[in-house]
């Protein structure tokens, strides 16, 4: 599974970083998915971060 953050939609709330720091980190004011593909065993957490994103900026494929 791959994770991406749409920088045009990201508001920088950091919720994804709090939910799944193994995949997401802040790059300045915006989040980025630095671990893609998502490591084994972290998929559920990455999906939760996408579901919780208030800006719907996270794309999980």
C-alpha cells in the first residue's frame, strides 16, 4: 500500500503525524508521507490517519 499527502489540500494540522508517525512527518507547515510503501504492520494506522484527516488530504492506494 502507498500513502501520499495532497499538499494542495493539507492544512498542516499534524493529526496524521500523531496518528501514524511511522509514515507521516511534517515538512515545514505541511505533512508528507515519508514511508511509502507503508511498512508491514502499519497499514491500519495509516488508514486511520487518512480517515481522520479533516482536509481529506491523505491518499492511500
